C-alpha cells in the first residue's frame, strides 16, 4: 500500500496518535499530514521550496516542528498550521527533532555537531556541545531529565537536560550512530550504527546527578 506519490525525497516521518496522522517532511519543502486509514492528505504546509529534513509533533498534538536544510526550525499550530515560532541557531540541517514530554521545549540534532533546544514558543537556545561530527539522533529519558545523542563521530553521549552538562561519553561504535533510545525504566540506552551494530549501555538514573 502506497500512501504518498511524490517526485521529492521524503526525509522524515512522524506518527500522531491523537489524530491518526502520519506526518512527512520532503525535500520539496512541503510538510504533509496523511490520514492513515483512508490515505487522504489532510493538509500540507510549505516553506517556499527549501528542503525539509525533519518533522515532529508534541504528545498533546498541539504543535508541529519542521526543520529545514538551512538549520531553521519552524513551529506550527497543529490545527491551523499557522507559524507560531521560528527557531534559529543551527548552521546546518537538523537530522532529528523532538518535543519535550510536556510539549514546551523543542530539541534538534544538528549537522553542525550540536544539539539545540528552545522554548517551543520561541526564545534563546540552550546549546549541547561535545560531538565532533554531525549529531544524527537523540532521545529523552522517561522522566525527561536526561537526553541521549548519537553522531557521526561514532559516539553516544548522555546529557543533563536542565544544565546542558555532558554526563557520559560512550565510545565503542565503529560507525556513525543513527539511532538511540532509553529503556522504559530509563536505566538502559540502546544505540545502533551504520555498520550493523546494536549496543546496550547502562544509564545512571537522574537522581545520581542531582
């Protein structure tokens, strides 16, 4: 079953449980929402043709974040698609975007070796620096207090979200890290690389760093 026919490359997809939408971001500069059951395109939003690289929606289904190849992240109202904020600071494309669990913060993994996070309504960015290559992926712990990232430098890194401090550097992959996640309890990190490896790491719980 094919949900979308487009001449452009689709760079990212995101599932919205609340509405039953599949969100897609394409190199044609168009973000689309597709109703999964019917396959109908519910809406589309365009930034004027600049290639998109990442898309996310908050858990409350209130806001959508769309990243473009220039590094700009646009925050949209999920109902009206009106732009609520333009988040600047990255100098290269975001590889992944996600919202905090409460939907009030936007995180972006940057091709410029950094992760930035902003208030979803706009404002100064907090910068997480340490990777020595593009940051490909990120995930938040179940309590939202820690963040794990993976990058082109073959490393996995654990961060304290509130302070921006790097808590752990986890080397060991021999290829770029393209996926990371926490276990349900938040005490394990899983990562995968482009050479076919999946690794499991012990993640200190948040109260050890308070």
